[in-house]
């Protein structure tokens, strides 16, 4: 084999190897650090997200992306790291959160939430369960308070606390 054809062969093999590595590694890198597809597992975000809906989630660190009230977030459930949860951000650091008669108050004002549904007409007293009456409680620095849009069927910050 001539020296020139051997160099071409090495170049072609190197390009094929680089292409194969990029084809395999790039999706892994993108999934780990940029964006990931999720399938909604439960009905706590009805009617916004339905069971089985597919969503794409921005995985950039919180330091690079500013989280705002009203954002929908996917996170590792604090009590069981094997589960992902999908909820809506309703409280930011230093916000005062309160729920009275199933209505959300943020910093003392009724917060308009046209995406929320209530499927249970009963009111549960706070001393039994914090579903319909909660707080007031101040969101700590570096934390957020999240709720499901299907309020009567959501296991959220009312039950397990703040998300950090």
C-alpha cells in the first residue's frame, strides 16, 4: 500500500470513528445537560398536562435559568429519588403563601389561577389535611413552593415542603 493511500485510509477511519462517537455521545450529553423528554405519569397537573402527555424539559441548572411564578417544573421527588414530579411554581423566595377555601393567596393577595381545577367539592379542615387550608408560610431563600393544577388530587409542597 502506498504512503498516500495509507494516509487517506487513516483519515477516513478517523472521520468515521469521530462521526460514530458524536452520534452516540451527543444524544447522551444533550439528554444529561440540555433537554430531556418526559411522559406525564399522573393527573396532578390536569387540565394543563394529561396522563401520558409527552413534554420536553429544559435541564439547564437553576443558576442559568431564572425560575418564575407560573413555570412548570419537573424535579426529583424529595421523598423518593426514584420518582420525577411535575408541578407549577406558585411561590418564590420570601413569598408568603396561604390557601383559604381552596384559593391561593400570594403575599396576602388572591392569586388568579385560571388553569386550576378542583374535583372534590368538599372542604377538608387544616387540622385533618393541608389540602384546602394551608399556611400562611414564608418561602425560604433558595427554595420554591410548587402545587399541582389539579389541586384536590396533587401531592405537592403543601404535604412535603419546599423544593430547593
